[in-house]
C-alpha cells in the first residue's frame, strides 16, 4: 500500500491558498452532461438498488461485504477501487465487526490541478420495524426507491459515481472537438463508519496519508448547500449505589433516586442552552438529550446501579473542550448531593463542529448556480444541526461542502426510520448538478 504523493509540485494548492473562482460552464457542455445522465439513469438506479440490497446495519457494523460488492460494481465500470482497511483490533475497539474503505482516483487531462474528493458513507442504523417495503428491497413505486440508506447515503454512492462518469464521457468528446476540458483529479471516498463517528473512515484515511484533497463534497441533500454543522459530545454516566431488598430500603443506596436528581439537572440545563444562539443559518442553539437509561435488577430490589448515555450538541461557535468541562462539572456537582453514590463518567464521542473554511467559495457558488438551473429554485447555503464525519476533513484544513441527492429535510426522506426513500427525480437532478460542478471547477 503506497501513500499518494500530494504536494504543490504536482499541481495541488499550497495549504494557505484558495481555489480560484471557476469560469462558468457553457450551455453546450452543461446540456451534454445532463443528456449523459438522462441516458444512463436506469443504470444509475440499478446501481443504487444493488447497494441497498447489501445490508450495512451499524451496529453490528459488518460492512466489508458491502465494500467488496461496491468495488465489483465499480470495476465493471472501469474504475479501480483501492481497498483500505483499519486493523481488526481498531475496528473491534470501535464496537464494529469489519470496515473496508474505498478510494477511486481519476486524473483529468494532464492530472495537474485541483483534487476534488467526493465522500459518502455506506453504514446505516438498523432498519427497525414498520416497513411497507423491505428495508433491503430497493423497491421502486410512485417515482421513489425504498430501502435503508436509499437517501442517506448510498444515494450519493450513485450520484457521485455517475456524475464522475458523465464528466469523463463529456470530457472525452470535448477533447476530440478541441473544447474546454477538466484538468486535475477526482477521488471517490466510500467509507463505512459515519454512524460511529468516522474515525476509521475519513479520519483513518487522512491520518494514514492515503488522501489529502484540495476540496471535498460530501453526501447531503439536493435543496441546500451545507457548509457548517454542529459538534457532538456523548458521555456514558454510571451511578453506583448499593442494592438491597425493597423491604429494607434503608440498607441500600438508591442509584435511581440519584439518577432522577441528575436527570432533572440535565433537563434544566437545556433552559440555559436555549439562550446560546448560533449565528449560522439553519442552526439554532445547543441542546442536550438523554438517549438511554439502564438500571436496577428487579421490582423488589433497591437499584444499585444506573447508567445514562447522553448527547450534547454543540453549535459551531462553542469550544468542545470547554463544553465537556461544563457538562462534567454539572454532573459531578449534582451527584455530590446524593450521599453514598460513586460516579463514573466515560466519554463515548467528541466530534468537533464543522466551520466554513474560506477556500470553499468556488465550490459553494458553483453548486448553487447549477442547482438553481437544474432544480428551478434558489438553493440556500446553510448549516445543519446534525453532525457528520465531514468535520474530519475540515480538521485537516480541507474546505468542504455537504451536497447530494435527497429532499429538503431528513424527515421528508424518513432517514433512520421505516420506509426511508429517495425521490428518483431528486437523484437524477442532483447527479446533473454534481457533474456540472465537477466539470466547471476542474476546467
């Protein structure tokens, strides 16, 4: 496994440079790209259906089979998908079973110029119950394709792959006729641990020096260009008391009673967080959620142990280290009021917020211009209260934008719920927007 050379000597930008503004794509080239996408849309849909039909539920996170199937499909299109796997020990330590990340590298023209990476993740939460059509069916009805990850984000395995194919096909024709052609490189990054934070997906690829693009586009939705997102702190809080028979409660120390006091303090903390407003459009304020509680052993036993798992979302203006210190202090001070309780706090995740980097302007403006042309409406630039593994690229100074195939909101797609689906017209239109943007940026 070799590390790709990526320095300013081979056409990439120095770390303190910004990509130049792109010269707008001419009408004939835009029409040619759109035509290619339309002519191959049935193939794109079949590609997406095949990906939906290979489960990637995380947990348990046995995602190598999907990567291998994706690599086979890409190979049939003439694309070599490099396979990069963290060690089994690293994967197990993250609570998963297998991960193989894929990188496809496609030079354009001379290969000298910007490297634009397109990243989507294949891992998804388990499907749950209540599906009208099977969660791994890829069933198409009324202009929608159904299945877990149809919208988030196997859809962008399809949109990114077929946008790249459109660019290469139109570029080949443009060379033959002496027209403007892209120069630089495109990389497809298909990774498999976004649900667990991305550290063994994009984070691992970047740490290992396997990639260092100049710009990044990551899986998103068609009707907004996202340039910022919340951060996330997740903690596991364990309260140790002393179990005893319910007939003799005075002989025990009730961990659930202490947990009730702590829950009240945590929920009251949300009143404070609502006063901390973000200036990023699409993001309001920080908040805290207690998502899981476990404790007690039986109805006739004073609970001797309670475990809480909490999620504290951070707006881009907040400092993650200060937030963690604040939450820990609140927990510690509250539990001190419960005599006999021993406290343990374990960090599960600390994901930094994504903040806009100056070098993203050419990518943002190109996406907005072509999205408006294809979708017929102005597409806003905004933030999102979600957190994603795009932050890991941002931490390396790589300007990033979140854009892809999907509706206006997560709720519209039923992502992470039963009957997740993708409107086929949104897949088709997003593929056109992405193809136009790639061609324009690299020309």
